[in-house]
C-alpha cells in the first residue's frame, strides 16, 4: 500500500511540473509605461497574460493592460 502511495505522489509531481512549461516575465502598464512586473509559468503567451492579470488583481494592482514575454 505504501508503494502505491509513493508512486501516486511522484506521478502527481511530474504531471504538475509538465503542465506549465515556460516562465514568462509579465509587466503591467499604467498610462502607457511599464509599472509593475511579475513572473508566471504558462503554456502560451496568452495564458501567461491571463494568469498575470489575475495575479496582479489579487495583489491589488490595477493598470491599463498586461504584456508578457
């Protein structure tokens, strides 16, 4: 039983690390200028921008738009 739990745990670790394959640097812009920066992990640029918007909102940061690269 313990071996089964260890295998399930390791499978979960490897599966979760493969789901977000790239790290993106994302900037929130305010009045056309870069204002705040964060890093997010995502599979695409559009997913990174969506995650960054949520992350900035959760931190109480409000700007005009977010760009990731």
